[in-house]
C-alpha cells in the first residue's frame, strides 16, 4: 500500500468527509499538507535542469586530475590543449553549479511547504480541536536539513565572504558534516573548490555524476516528504477515538457550511 494512502492513517479530509462534514481542524490541515507534499512529485523545471546537466557533462566531463595538474602546482608547463580543456571545464563547472543550485532551491520551496504544513497540523489540532500534542523535534529527518541548508548556501553564497553568523553558522555546520569544508578558520580557503553545491549533491546521494546526483536528490526529497506524512499520522494515531468524536460533533456545522459553499460556487439553488 502506498504511503500516500491515508486509509491507514487517522487524519485526512477526502471528498466523503468534506460533503458529510465529518472532519476536524487537524483533518483539514493534514489534507493541505498532503496536497503540498504531492507537489514534490513533480516540478516543471526539474527534468529540464537534469537533462541540461547531462548534456554539459557529455560536452566536457569534470576531470579532477586535470584540475590538479593545472592548479595544484602553482604553475603549469605543458601542452596548450590541456589549458584549453581546463578553461572549458571551468566554464562548464560554473554553469553546472548554477543548474545544481536551481534544483536545490526549487526543492527547498517544496520542502518549506511541508515544513510549515506539518507544523500547522499540530497547531490547529491544539488550538481548534483541543488535542494536546506537541510537534516532535525530530519530525523532519536530518536528510531533510541536508537539502535545506545546501539550498540556503546556494541562495546566499555571496554573503559568505567574511565571518559567519546566525543561519550561516547552522548551514556551515551541515556543509562541514557533508565533507565539503577545507578550512573552517580561513574564509578565503573555506571550501575545497568553488563548486560547493555540486560537491554536496554528490556527497548527499553517493552518485558520481552530477546529473545522477540531482535526480537522486529529488527522489530523496520525495521520500523524506512521504516519511514526514507517515510520522504525523503515526503521532496522531493514539488520538483516533477523540478525533472520531470531534468529527461527529462537527458534522452538522461543517456539513451546512460546505453545502452552502458548494451551492454558492456552482451558482445553484437547493432544487438543483
């Protein structure tokens, strides 16, 4: 059974409950969360980004040995074609870093909706339904925050020139854990190379090519989102008897409101 299937979970507001009015505030909030989570299944730009990355990789693959040959010794004496290939590779990496950044930033917009939506479930359950349930500190897995902070770096990297503070420190700790930090004490040598997002994508996913890493990162974000939904459902499962009571108590009120809303939207009267 798919983890999207809420027949196994206590919360949700399908068409049946909507029309009958048998739902509570937590049901509504969870349905909104689920809708936002489903948006992680697709994004109009993801396939284009990944395909463009794949094309650039075919044109000029990243060559760490060539990079070390040109940059590692401080000076280079050798065939000009190596220099030409190196310069093309650098230009290519700039484009690849931009594309990788775009993928992570769009992933973060989806994850942000899941983050706020899950918090809203607990808030409405407490404020409107009287269900005393505190949102777990570990509701969002560590892998969620890996993607989140890589996106933060991608958005704000131009502000990382000097000493770090606030959110930058938290993001830097994640980047350090991912293994992309070279020197945490010298801003000029902070990272192993300028293509931090590319490096993070490979380390998060374990994929060697960037195109494969970005596709894997998208899949990880989808999986994490489903995991959050399952965790929320499991958290509310012990409260199901009380949730059923709330639904029954709200049936008359919600049913009348929904009927009025549907008739108003359709421009119909009660006779049809």
